[in-house]
C-alpha cells in the first residue's frame, strides 16, 4: 500500500469512522457493531476485527462492494475505499503526450464562455485560466499564484462573498481530505497547502470535527454577495468538466440558476370619483347578463280595440255584381 500523505487516514481508521457514520444514517444511537457488519458482509467477526485493526488482509472487489453497501458509503467515499484498498485503483487515468496542447485547448474553451464565469485549475486548485466574467466577479484570480482553496478558506473576503461560508468550508476541506487520502497527483503541494490552511482556527475546528469526503463540487449551489456586480443576491450552480486524459485538470463553470422573469403589470381602468358609491349610498344593481338567443318570448296580451281611428262611413262592398266582366287593372 502506498505511503499515507500527511492528514490522510489509514483504511482501518476510515472503516471505524464509516461504521460510526452508518449508525447515524440508520438512526441508531451508536456505531454499528463489528459483529453485525461482519455478518452482513459475509465474513467472520474475527476477520473484520482484524481489518479494522490494520492487519494485512486480501480485499477482493466483491468484498469491497459489500463493505460499501453495508456501511452505506456514498460515491465519493467508495472512491476513497477502493483507492486506499487497492493503491489508487479506479483513479489512475494515464495522461498522454501533448498535455500542454490539451491545456491550451481547455483554456480556449474557458475563455470562449461569455454568459457565465468559468475557470480552469490543476489538481492542487491553482488557477490556470479564466474568462472575463470570472475576473469581473472574482478579481482575486488576477493575482499571481491564485489558488481556489487559499481564497475560499483563508481570505476574509471569501467569508463575506460566499453566503453560508461555514457549509462551503466543510465541503472544501472534505475535498482536501479526499485528495490527501486517495493519493491524488501533487501530494507534496496539497499536503503543504492543507498544513497552511489548518493554521486558521475555524478550518482546524472543522477539520477535526468532520470526516466526510467530497471528490468534486458537481451541482453544488452557491449564493453569492457581490455588490460590485449586482445589488441583489446572485445564485449559481457549479458544473465540473473532467477532460479525458488530463485528470489533473478541472474545468469549472458557474451557471446562473433559472429564475422566472417578472411579469408586466396589467393596467387597471381608471374609475371617476363620481361613479364610486359613497358610504350609506345604495349600490346600483347590475343587469343580469343574458344571451340574446336565450331571451324568453313575452306572452300574448289582448288589448281593447280603439274605435276612434275607424272610418265612420258605411262599409262599401268590393264584391262585383253577378255577370260582371273582370278586366285586369280595372276597378
């Protein structure tokens, strides 16, 4: 097994921590007993006790899979387990020749983004490149030797700009714990960076209290306070791209969270003051709406005959006498 980096935990220590965490996840009052864990994995209690004591044992991928399931390990913790058990297996992605050319292509990808901040780091979180929006939002990237971890954990400005800084600090330190435990490239630089950051009392307290691992900040949400950019809170989500054959590099984009655009106000009609009913004044009843075709016909009402308009002269018959000849048009 590879030499443990400063600040990293041995496999036996990790198993004890994860067994205690599994008790919390399963709503137990204490850590899962070794006997129960061994039975659920399918090994003897003596074998598992020896594993947690640091005895050299053979670990197959099947056993590692069962340990992950019984201890309820997340994807990042599983990567740590396999890395410590099989000397970094599953994390070794060999870089090909032409790394500088690949890095240049990634820098072009980052600087081409114009709708959201984007940046490129190496395995030790040193800033290698950024676009114009990243420099506008976070001017610290312009400084020589800019490092994401140093800014986020040691710069007082970060504690003001990153809302819920405590939660972010826990995640960043979990990323450092992942790096030193899995034997990520650049162990010397990462170890020195961690020792510098642990001089801060807040970081030291969080490091001693927490034991979780985080590989990448994929899909994490940030609430930012950047008065030089906007008077309102800015919310973004991080998206991490891992270039093929360049596993030491991380391309990160901060995508704005989708928000509903404000709807225009609907103008209301202006009602004259004279038309507004005053106090104690009866309100006029609105006519009941009825469609024209649904109007019921009025019943027939007989009316008396008005004889004043009648001709008083005797009625003259218009019937022709018998034997008369009718001529068209003649009266």
